[in-house]
């Protein structure tokens, strides 16, 4: 993607600021003469930053402003050790809300809507981002947080919620529960804003059909404001992102080389106006591509494709590389297979063995569907898993992120 003149100026500004601030980036940019950065190509020579780097700056080493300007911190999950702490100034908090309100608007949500927010509130950026964006837009927030399905449904009915914000797993769980109780005619939902998890077409269709609503994918990560830096539009043609706040590059995850528009690689983000914790060439580990050309919806904002997976999600089984998104695609293409699946990989007699559990659409012949699926998997991905078809609803559901791959080899 060609860097615009204004973006280049903003990036230069930001580089000067972080170099002076004396935190993490002044070390990272040590020895680099900023006046020698004259073009996009020069910028593309700057070092990347990674989540590991950010972790080393724990607790507040990322801060690029005086302490009194920081009004809030958020933290990304520390599943693998030290968490990353991101400090926000008042302007950062406001900029984030502006971007999030834009997301709601892109989804056709207005100040007349009632937005039921089920992502969690707390150190991480989920619930509070949905909330701030909702208030910025002027809609009514119903700040439920996760869990307590009975109460969720009660509030949804009594307050006539029109928008549901949720992870895809929780949206599915709610949709199934509403169908089971036969209360869909009491539900007023029109739209769903679904975030923080990659999900397949089949799951989307099921939530859409069970609830009778339009769905929008929201994108974001704690290190870069939080959810709300981009969203899909009514054409379902990728995710528009806000290029007046972010500069996005797609790079080869192995070599780090910047890839041309249209090619799949790792999303790398540079913030343009962030004050508390600016990021320069931050590697997200999310896989996508920039969709070339204009969106039929008419929005001038550029597009990323739906996130295809994580660079670190790649599975290698019997020497074959695959991403969960490919497994999902294969399942989507087989009639009689439902959206929910679970992959188990183990080492048996010195060999990899992959078992694929898939829920079966009610009434379909398990044996036939399983056979078809195994054959289709082989032709699309290049190896044959052991396919076990199970009943609808048999695999675990989660209120947060559903774990779909269990690798017992390590
Ligand atoms: Zn569009």
C-alpha cells in the first residue's frame, strides 16, 4: 500500500517523539538518523517491534509521554508470561472511541440503537472499547459483560436490545439457547458486532439464521488501541480499517519482506497519532492481505481481508503445513457437516495422527459425511485425517474463545 504524504509526516513526527521520550523505542531506534528517513522505502528499513519486545518494557517502559498525561492502562493477556501494559492518554482514549463509533456507523448502527455488550470488562480492551464507542455514537449501552446466559436473554427481551456485541462462540451459544427456548419472536436484535476470534462461514451462517440478524466482523488488538480499528461493511467484502490512525503493511512472516497488495502475509501496524504508547512496525502475527481496489460500498477506507489465522497457529502434521482457517474452509464445503469442529493431534507409534471431530447437521448420515469430508480434506490439504462425526451440540462451547486444536505431541 502506497504511503500517503500525510501519513509519512505523521510517522516522522511520531519517530521524533519516541526517540526523545527515552523509553523502549529510543533504544530500538538508537543509531538511526531520522533525517535520513526520506521515503516509504527508508521507513521499510526500520526494525520491527514484537509482542516480546513490548513485554520487555513491562511495566511502563512503552510510555512516550510524561506520567501525568497517562489516564488509563490496558493489558494484553499474559498467557505466556509477562503481560504487555499499554498506557493511554486522554486523547488516545478519545481517538479509540471515535474509531469504534465509526465501526458502529459502518454497520449502520445509530443513536437509536440499544447495544448489548457481552465481551468482558477489565484490564483487557474488549468490553470498555465497545462501551466507549457506543457512548460516543450516542446509542444506549447495556454493559452486561460475559456469561450468565439467563440474565443476558432476560435483558435482551426486556430492554429490546437491537445490537449484540459478542465473540462468535458466545453469539452462537446465545443463538442456540434462544432457538432451544423457542423465544425468537421476543428478541429484537437486528445486528451483531462480532470480534476477537477468527470464525468460519458456516458458523456465521448459523448465527445469522438462528437469530435473523446481520453480522459484522470487528478487528483490533490491545497493543493498538483495542477492538474497533476496523470492521466489515454491508458488502461483506473485507474489513475497512482507519488509515487516518494506522499505517498497515503486509509482510512475509518468515523473511519480513513487505508484500504487494493482494498477497497474504502478516499484518504489521504503525500508529500515526497515538500518544501514550505509539507503535512502529508492530508485528501482529495476524494473517491477512490488503484487498486491492475500491469496495462496492463506496467507503474510501482501505480493506484488509478477513483474518485468515495467526502466524503461530500454523500446524505441521505429517510434514504438511496447514492453518485452522483452511480446515474450516474444507468443512464448510462439505454438505452435512456443521460449523463446530475440534482437532486432536497426537504421536502414535512414531507417527503423527490427526483426528478431526465435526458436528453433523441433524438428519445427515454420519458415515457418509465423514467419508466425504476425509476425501475432500485429502484433496484440498494433502493429508488424510481420522474423521469422527458427532452429534450437533456435542463439542464444547465457550463464552470466550473456543479452543479448536489440541496438540498432544509436545
Ligand atoms: Zn465496504
